[in-house]
C-alpha cells in the first residue's frame, strides 16, 4: 500500500501513513500533533510491553522503535521524504513505566533545552531529494 505524498501535509494523512505498518498498529500508535517544527506520537501502555517485571518497565526495543518513528515522521511533517534510518542511538535515562508513552521529535532548541523532558535518543533519517 502506498500513500499519496500530498496527504502527508495533514495530521490525518500522516496518521494514515503511520497505520500502514502492522507493527505500528500493533503498538497502538497515535499521532497527537504534527507540524513542520515537530511531532508527538503516543503509545498506550500495555502489560505485554514489559521486559522487566520487577519494576514494570517497557522493553527498550519498543522505546527505540518510537524514537526511530519519531524521527521519520518529524521529517515527513516538515515536508521531507525519508527512506530509512542511517543511524540510531538510544541512551536510556530512566525506565518507561506504566502510562501512556510519548515520543516527541523535531527541531531542537538551544543546547540543553529539552522542554523539561529528558531526551532519550537521537536518530539520523536519510532524506531523499524530491
């Protein structure tokens, strides 16, 4: 299934593109906001995402997937076209515990300005000229 590129200019079109992949649907991802400056993707909490039952923390691979998707959809929301992630680094600062998990991606502010959130990862999507 393909997506009409012009549809990627709206939050509805980006949400439809996000739901093309079965993995994204399985995670229950929802695009909360999207603009050329950045996006927010939400994932509902599910107990089957827990990898450390002693503290109830979500699996790091799921969190890395959210970081990866956040980068991709930030590029798309800004009008770019990304094809693949060239590099992905994740620094786990704290466990993700029960509750909705948000992935925020977009243009960074000044060094050290993370809007009160702890940045957990950085990725480099490959942009394709269009």
